[in-house]
């Protein structure tokens, strides 16, 4: 594992969300090369190829799940949206 360089929390609701470029690649220093995502709350769907998920399409992400994004490409292309009636939250830890 690398050095932790930043983190963020994102509320996942009806709008497709991506990770925040200013946080994982702030422009000075080294951008993130790995991210660890922890899921809380309602079910969510995600893709790591830049495609937008829908409430019924994409990999399922449920309360307590963990997703590893092993490269800057996966980080840039991560998209998530809620899948059920309750919003979710993801907490993302970025490493160099």
C-alpha cells in the first residue's frame, strides 16, 4: 500500500456521481494511483469504465462493501448512482 494523500465523502443519490478530480489529482505533487471505497447506506450501482450506471445497471455496491480502484484510469472512470429508495454514501481514500 502507498501513502495516503487525500480522502473524500460523497452522498450518492439520483444523480450519477464521479470522484473529484481536484482531490485525487490536485495539480501539484503526485496524483492518486489507488483508491479504496467504503460504502454506507442504501444500495448503489457503479461502473469503472466511464459509463454511467442506472438504478438497475452496473455492479451492485451495498452497505459495508469495499471497492479497490487499482489505477488512476479506474479512479477517473468511476461512476456511481443510487439503486434503491435510500441514498448511499461512499468514503474514498486515495493513495499515491
